[in-house]
DNA sequence: CCATTAACTGGTC
DNA sequence: GACCAGTTAATGG
């Protein structure tokens, strides 16, 4: 979701800066805001009982988070942590609903956004259920690529570290590293230095 | 530069 | 594949 900044400000959106590794909200907090990223990156994560991190998603410029919780009264299911210096516009939930009333076009777009997220989420879950690490990586990259505009082969840059890919897929870094090499041999992906193109 | 972070390798279970 | 240990390469102040 990407809403015009002027409108966000008009309805009480405020700019907030976070430094690297700062917690924006924690799992279990009451959901009170809509967040839209102006610059930087944010990860949504949880930790399992062994303390192992699982990243649900990594969002960048012009992407939003916290929005699936705007229409229901639930607690955040994940933490949100900035990966680098990040600037967001934060808008209180009630103002957001008010804004939707005044801007039906945004409301419609919101529906489309949530639908698309659900759609790709189901694809993700399907691929993540696979035992084959190649399918897991490919599923993740298909998901990431869905946000991307270009349509050429192997031109989508995966802006993630091997560790982040591991935390997103539930694999170990070493497995990711070895699987990436297999996929290069398969011609599924291409490397430019360490950067992956899919 | 040096220090930190990321990528890689090899071996055990 | 996970998990552990150790090495090398890249990054950034």
C-alpha cells in the first residue's frame, strides 16, 4: 500500500525516524497505527520457543505495515524492527478509518492490496511447506518479485543477505549458501558478485 | 587502516 | 539438513 503523503499528513500522520535495529512495535502490543515507509527497511519477525528468528517479511520504500490489523481489534502477531535508518509516516488507526471514509478510492485500493497480500501469502505457505530448499528459495523469490515492476528474466535483484533469506525460509545460512550455488548451476538465478538476480 | 559483518568451507550428527 | 567451528571476503567509519 502506498498512500499520498499529503493525505497522510492531512489526517494526522506524523513522520518518525528510527535508527538501525530499533523496535517499532512488539509482538503482543495493541495495534494502534498504520505505517508507511518513506526510506529504509523494516522487518517483521517472530521468535520460536528455541529463540530462533523467523522473518515474516521485509518491507522497503513506499510499502506499508500494520495495515492488516487496522480493521480488527487484535494484538500485533509480529515484532517490527528497522534494519537501517528508516523514516516512516505513522497514522493512528482511527484517523486511518476516517480517511478511508473521505477517500473511497483509497479504500478500494486498500482492498486490492490486502487481497494481493493474501494471494501471495498462500503461494508462500505452499512453497514453504516443501522440503526441497530450492523450492523454498524459489517461492520466496517469486513472492519478492511480485512487488517488482520489471518483467525480464533474471533481472530482479534480491536485496537480502544470505542470513535474511535463511530467516525468511526457516533454513540455515549454510543451506542457503549451498542452495544458491545449486540454483546458479541450474540457471534459475544469476549472481553479480554476491547479489542474486532472479 | 582496523573492526565488524557477511559469505563461504568442511566436518559431524 | 541442522549444527558447529574456523576461514576468507566485503563493507564502512
